[in-house]
C-alpha cells in the first residue's frame, strides 16, 4: 500500500517550495523574537513534508544570531561566531503551505539553545 496523503516523507532541502517555506518560517521567527538582532539558518538538519490540504513542512534547522538589527535586510547578514554574543539554536518549524491561495502559515516552532564547545586558549 502506498502513501498518498497524511504520510510524512523526507523532502530535498533544495526544493524551491521548501526554500520558500524556510524563508517564511525565519521571517516569522525573527518578527516574533524578543531579540533585537536577526537570526539566520546555518544548517538544514532535516526536511519532511505531509500532504494535507496543501503541504505541511516540518523543517529542522540550526539557526544563529547575527549582528544585523531587526530593521535590516537579512540577505547580507552572517552568523556570529567566536564571540560571547554568539547564540545557536536547533529549531523545528511547522509551516502549512497552500500555494493556490498564496497562503503560508507558521503553525508552530520549537527551539532549544545549543551549547558551543569550550574554546582552548
């Protein structure tokens, strides 16, 4: 028996629709964050999709803080590293996409801070 709907399957992270969902998730995350700086994706851990009325994406990514303030354009921002200000999180975003309605919704997200490896001096 094949899985036609309601099954969760792995999806290529480079798929244009996945990239659009990830961009949307990060825009919503940054908008809702209390931090004055933007966060960017530094690694895609896994991407899964579920066919519902549209597509539900489950995006697990590593995000990191930048030095760009929230009112900046995120496209030129890179993650902070080797600084006391550096913060990295692993987050799972759930994005529901209905392209025929030009509609995307962030249904939820869960993040936990990753602790960096101790640096040797």
